[in-house]
């Protein structure tokens, strides 16, 4: 590897370290249960992180549900009847090949361990080295075995087979199980979709890379029901919509690779899958997925439940199972790529150039000098008025330059400073995060001014 390549790899590693550090230091994302030593790959969203998370989720909901007349939403339970997972194939198919090191006892996904020979064969187990950097023993890896990724639990006080249940590994099945109820109550006609957001759980063998792969994660997903003959048209449509959504997050599409998943590697329900992969600092890996699920889910749930889940065409009277196009968006991964794309360094200034509508705080208000009551009083009045319209920060610590840089680091688009002139001309200085340009704005027009900038 060349020195140039080594330097680039180090720069990427440093970027992840900077993101993780910034997230903890400024209240975006904290290690879970940290005062008790933490829990591996468990993360809690802090005061700023929960705002960023909610802003992204809300933007997604506005774009794909509220602004459309062919989409409705649901919010389903985390635990469903176990028969749901039997019908969906998860109890049988939802697994990863697992390899265990006999020396350190750690388990790994097969694709993290196996290497291919030049002839295309899998390397001999005796020649493979344990991926654990603290072990690195050779020849101690077991043969792969299937490991089901579902989290098992029990309903009721007795841990008996009859009481087994599972935390949902995906949020799609609730949309299929509720298909008939949604259809009956909304009278939707094809094509139409059902959208949902929420938690999912997978007992991942080797989670890691911050919030990229965790055992508890957040999804934003929709199932779009179409006639079979129209699936290709709608697949291409949603592929384009997913690209447009990435632009909303501020993602450079040059870092996105749409990868066609070949036969034999797709999920058991999929006839076509395209993965949207992103160039993370730790490599090109999946961000989103787009799948053509055919009529697999509705057909199987009808078979296992005995309920009629067909759609009746109002014009022809024909009954059939609609086919499904499924765009899946990971919310946590959306947050991660948004932070990676927004992170910039300008000399000693770190700036999160978040799209303004996604920023945790839309504005920050400062009195030029904290020890001047007349400035603090006016600034506090402006602050109280602005936060009725959008999230607004208050800061009267230290000098004005440090306050600007502090807000730059958390992505606040606009800083409003009340100075001595404000007492005379009823105007304030509004500073733009990205350009650092300052503009004088009348106090009575601040909310309107910032609001117009946020909608650009």
C-alpha cells in the first residue's frame, strides 16, 4: 500500500473518531449505560441527537406520507404473534452463518472471516486467523453454522415454549398483517402504500462502527402495493425517490453506489434488490435497500391466517394479491451519513454544515456582553419569542467568537447577537454559519427572516 493510500485511510479513521468524539462531547450520542461500564454497541441519543433524529424522521414522514395522497401510516406493536414470523419465513430463513474462535470464544459473521483463494475457493480453516485483534490465533476457528438473528422473549411469567415471542427484526410485517384493515378503513385504490417508523431488533453477531450496526435500531419503511405488471415502473420510480431523499440529507450522490444484488444473495422474499451503498470511512457498505417482494408476504399471511388478504379491483371485480415494492431507510444510518457529510474543518473551526431544517437548533441568541442587564433582557425577550417558532439556543458564556464557534460545531445555522446598537435601532446582527457573513435585521422581522432561510 502506498503512503498516499495509508494517509487516506488514516484520514478516514480520524473522521470517524472525530464524529464519535463530537457526538459525545456535544450531546448528540452517548455510549449506553456508560456509568456501569456500558453495553457493547448500545447508544443513547442525547439532547441534540434526539432533535436531529426527530428532524430526519419528521422530514421523511412529511415527504413520503403527508405530502402524498397515495400513502397512509401505521404505528405497530414491537411484539407480534409468533405465527407472523413463521408465515414470513423469519423463523426458518432469518439467520447468518456464524464462526466461533475456540480460543477467545468470540463469534463472527462468516463474511468477516472467510477469504477466497485466487481459484475462487474458500480458504482452509486451518489457515485463517481470528479477527479479534487481542487474539489473532490461527487455526482455531470452527466451521460455520447458522445463527438466527431474532431476539427471543417470553410472554407471561413462565418461560415455556408456548409463551415464546420475538421482538420484531423488521417493521414490514405489521404493514402486511394490517393490510386488510387499512384497505377497509381507507378505501385506497392501487397503487398505494403503507408507511411506518420504529424500532427493530436483531441479535447481530458482530455489531460495530458506532451506530452503523447495532442490535437495536430505528427504521423508516414503506410497502407500496402495485399490480404485478407495473412493478418495474414503480421500482424505478422509488429508486429515483430514494436518490432525491439522499439529497435532502445533504449526501453527495457521488459517494452512493446502487448495487444490484444477484440471485442467491437476495433475501428469500425478494425477486429484485438494489442496495444503496455509501462510502463510509470504514468502507463501502449498505445504507438503504430497495426490494421487489412480489406477492410473497400477503400470500403467505393468507395461507397461515386463513384470512382473505386479496385486493378486489373496483372496476373489474377481480381479486388478487398485490405485489410490493419496499424502500427501506435506516434512521440511525441516515443520522450517521448526515453527520459524516456535514462535518467540515476550517482552520481551528469545526463546522457541521447540516441542512438547516435538520439542525437541532435553528438559531442561537446571544447578548454581546452577559454582564450588561439591558442587553441580556432584550436578548432574553428575543430568545423567548423565537423558540415559539423553532428550536433556539441561549448562550451568554465567554466571548462572542467562542460562542459562534460553539454553535458552528453543533450545526446551528444562524446566530443572533444583541449589541448596544440594538437598544437604539431595534435591530440585531444575524450571522450565517456557513459563510460567516453578518446581516443587520430588524427585531420584529427576525422570525420571518430565519423562517424564510430555513425553507430555502
